[in-house]
């Protein structure tokens, strides 16, 4: 977990692809250091520790900057 956010919950979900078949994804709910709670959907192919950390850190920083305005 990064210092910019705290993971509150991760749900594994699936949906139908436009091209057919099923796509798995993970819905992360996080709380930023400024207290903003947000969700992010991350596809199964991107569900690795490094990639998820980068995505969630960027979202947390962006959300806190918006809140600080």
C-alpha cells in the first residue's frame, strides 16, 4: 500500500466483452490522504502489484489536487 491511499475494498467482477466472451476486472475502493473515497476498475491483465500501485497512486494524487482547489 502506498502512502497516498488506503485500500478499503477489492471486488472481483466480470462483464461481457463486445467481441464476445467474458472480461474479468477488479474494482478497488480507496481512501486518499485527504479523505477522498473513490473507486477504480482495473482489468485482470493489469492486475499486478506494480501496475495497480501506479494506477491507484496517480488517481489518489489527482483526486487530492482537485479537492485542494
